[in-house]
């Protein structure tokens, strides 16, 4: 019986084969980069809000400090997420993104964040300086899901291409 000799691959063929993109790898890489950008924009929100909450808590109280700190952080976060992370640049889509972001953020950043900070302070004894780190850990995953699937989701549908056969 004759043994098969392995086919030799020329350097040109090997280079061509290695340049082909694996769609799953490409999607994963794109999503990983997007998540890194999301983490940076979330860090901008967190640190701007954190500093203002900590500085203003004593003079004006937790409620107003939380409101002001998050208002500043939210504004920065919206701009970064819309233009950089999720690249939602369609002009007609801005109204949808703003409305969704305001609704989502009002419920989460103001109400839920306040309740988390208040509960941790009142029932656990953790001051807002520590509680904000715990709240942000929760909101990291929670916001990623909702931003991706609802807040910054594109409302425009791709145009259907109709192919006519003769």
C-alpha cells in the first residue's frame, strides 16, 4: 500500500490562510474592545459622581449630593456611550436614545442607586464612600445589558435588498 505524503503548503498559501478572519473571533474581539470602552466611560461616570457625592454629602446631604454627582456623571456617560462605545450616530435616533437613557437612568442612577446607598448606610453601617463601590459593581453588569439591548440599540433597520431575476 502506498503511503500518502502530506501536501506541502507554500508560504504564500499559509499566509493567505492565516489572514482569513474567523467571524466568531472577530465578533468576540469587537465585543471585548467595546466592553473596554464601556468600562472607561463607566469609570468617568463613577469617579466624577463619586467625588461629588463624597464632597457634597456633608454640606448638602446624601440626597442632593447623589443627585448632583450622578447628574454630572450621567451627562458625561451618555456622550461617551452614544458616540464612542455604541457608536449610535444616526441623527434621527438621538430622540430615542435620549428618552430611553433618561427613563432608564432616572430609575437606576437616582432611585436604585439612592436606595442601595441608603440601605447600605442605614442597615449595614457602610457609609456612601464605600457603598458607592458596591453599587457600581452591581451597575456594571446591569447597565451593560440594558445599554446594549435597549438604550443605545439602533432603531433603524437595514434596507432590504431585493434581487430581481430576469
